[in-house]
């Protein structure tokens, strides 16, 4: 991949990440939500060469990490970018140490290729132990799946909103339609099993109608 293609690829990845963090309730600056290619090059790239031969090259991926905090609770989340195309266990150990040091319990890891089986096992083990790891491939973040015209609006309910909805309609969890935890929209919002989406759809005949689905 040429330097220019890699730079544009990562620009699109960052745009989706900033939108994702914002949609999850993390504080994201307006200039990041409206990120431009020129600004991305200034902040995340190095300029090499002179005159007409000059071109931008992406900085080391390990230096591109992000840290954002929830607007309501101050809870933090890291976004890490492993240097190696196929991530192994070593970066996971470093991320674990950084998270413990900073008292951050959630992290998104953006990989160039699928991680090794051992890396996946390490992330699963740490998640089971209380640190929550999510892994996305760069290809998955080239486009924001929730902005697609065929994807209806998904709004995660808080635990309180879920309880109120079930009580109001005299429903139990088993009565709700399901959505897979591996669904791209579920992954985008980072929802866990048992959490519920309010889904708003538009119809030419019925206008707007709302359904609910629980992550299974």
C-alpha cells in the first residue's frame, strides 16, 4: 500500500472512531467530529521529501493512541493501534499495564489484520478478569455502518430505561426480539448481552415506527 493510500485509509478509520466514541457518550471535540484530511495529515503524519516529491507518511501506529472519557461519569476508554500487522500477545500485555496504571477498564484495539489466536485468547481472558477489550479491523472502520441509509436509527437504552420499558409494557426479557452480539451495529455501540436497543424505522406506509431488540 502506498503512503498516500495508507494515510487516507487511516483518516477514514479515525473519522469513524470519533463518531463511534461520540455516539457511545464519550467527550469528543467538534474539530475531531469534523476531521479533515489536511488536519489529519498535520497531526498524525510526517512530511517526507522536498518540493514536488514531498509526501505524507503515517506516524508509528503505536503513537496514535486515543483516550476519551464519558461525559456523564468520567469513565475512560483507550483506543490502541498495534504496530505489527498481525498483532500477537506482547502488545496486549503492554495495553493491560497501561490500563491498570491509568485505572481505565475499557479499550478498543484497531488491527491491520486478524490478531493471532493467542492474542484473541489474551483479550478474552482479560475481559473475563474485568478489563473490557474490543477488537476492530481497520477495514471494519473504513465506513460508519450506522450512517448507511439502509440502517435504521439504533438507540441504546440505559438500564433504568430498559426496566421502565419492560414494566410499562408488562414484558419480560424473554419476550423481546433479539439481536446478535456480533451484529456490526451492536459492536459499534459496544453493547453487552442483555442490553436493549430502541430501533426507529421509517416506512412510506406506516410513517415512523419503533421496535426493541435485546442483545443476546
